[in-house]
C-alpha cells in the first residue's frame, strides 16, 4: 500500500493511500500526528487482512437488511415471514438509518436491554437479535465489516414452560370429544406428526400393511395462502403406527384415491389449524377437562407414550423427525430420567454377581464346609 501525507493550503493534513484495487482513500486531520496514526492503522489492517473498504461499510442497516433477506433462498416461507416481522417490529425502528460501521457491541447490548424493558418475551428478543446477527455475519463475509459486533451480546434467558403429557385415557377422552376427527387426534398423539405434516398427508403415504406413515410433505399458511413444501428438517421419515390406529386409518382411507388428503376440512380441502382449533379442538379439550391444550402438545404426548412403552432416544428422534438425538434429549430429557434408576439397579446387580462369583472361585473345596478362607492359616499350619 502506497500512502502519503501532505499539508493542504488550509493548514490541514491530508493522509491518503490506495487499496488493492487502486482506489484512493483519504482523510483530513488538524494535526500531522493524527494523520500519521490513521495511515499507520490502515497499513496494519491491510497487513493483517482486517482491512475493509470504508465505502462499503457506509451502507445503512435499512439498506443492507432487505438486500440480505432477499438472498436467503434456503428459508421456508414461514421462516421468511418471521424474519420480516422481526425486521419490521424490532430491528428497523432502531437501526434503519445507522451505517453498518457505526454499530457497536455496547449499542446492541443497550438495544437488547431496551426490548426487554418494553415487556417483549425473552424468545422474541433473542429472535430479533439472531436475525440482526445473521445479517451482520453476511456483511462480514461480504467485506463490509471486520467482525460481527452482535456476538457475545448478553441475552435474556428463556424459561421453558412445563410440557404437558396426556395419558392414554386422556387421549381417548379428547378423541371422543373431537368427533368427527377422532382418528386425527390419535394420529397426532401416537405418531407425533407436526400439524403441517398431518394436513399434508395423502392416502399414498399411509402403508397399512407395514403400519407405516411416510412423512414427506408439509403444508404451511403464509398470509392466508396454503403452501405445500418439505418438512421442517427437509427430510422424509417413516413413522410406525400401532395396530389399533392402522385399523382406524383403514376406515378413514376407504373410498379415497391415492392423491387424496387423509384429513380434510368439513367442506373439503385443506384442514386449516386456524379453523380447526375454534370449531373442534378447543371445545373438545374443554369437554375432556383439558382446557388450554394445543394440538402441538399432542406431539409431546406421542414422545411421552413412546418412552413409557420402552422406546429409546434414537427411536423417539426418528419418530418425531428431530435433526439429532441430542435435540430430542434437549427437548424431552425429563422423559428419560427414570432410565437412570434402571441403569443404577443393573450396575448394582452386575457388581453383586461378580462378587459372588469371586467368592465361589477363590474358596478351596475342602475348606468350604469348614468355613476357612483360602488365605487364612489352619491351626496345624500355625503350630508348625
């Protein structure tokens, strides 16, 4: 980098240099010492690979975020909507006119604190911070910032709500109260499908002979529009169903074509959760003494009933379609707590058997009836 410092007619010192693209960058200072320090800092940044074009970092948050969001082609439609909501409600009101280069770590910490003080839920605050952090990471990769100043910002803790698990009797009562959607309730409670996966399920995806449901598609609603896409994890999975549920599904699928939806709205078409909840599910939950229950909690119930039936964490992960067994443990760790007592009991039994075997093999047959241990001296040996 070739740089120089010159004094201008107005008495100020002009420091300038050219970058790798031969573009000139300059600043003016009242003191020569300040100009020398600035020029040296640019040289050091270039040598360390930390230099960014100052013209690129002048772009404002309001200009950068929409541009960044438009390129996130990997996002599912519902996730894209959530990002847009975070931008509109939490991020842009505070940062829209601020250049990327002017955002500091302490400013972001204050912003997170202000959102929390406004009464926003911790999960909402964390989500807004995450979206902005992702956009700043993209700015770093684009050569607009040296580092992501959103990293390490203190965030409010999210206190997980206690999960609600139904018993077999409660599932039966809820299903009976939710007529004519008894079978739908049981599929949620025993197969653990997400709502979008359930309402996208077609007849061809149900194998009654193998007693399997192939989960391939999912339906989401975006601004009132139904969109058919992949599952949440973009992976298909095979979910086992108990025999009694296979028999009920056989009746549900009677006279349906392979491409027909298994569960539909009363008037036909896609069964929307926004209509199903107030018309069928919520009244049924109240009638069964389960007020406040949500359809998604039946997914929790499916995990609970599977674990109670002896399923291990890997089986539950595959049934629910979690990305990893670690995620399943994070969500449902409490369901596997009883296994710890079982492991301790098995270790105790194994240790007890080992001690018993050692005692039998180390005692001499001739001494066993006399109660003499193998390494003790007999009276005759002691006398000799």
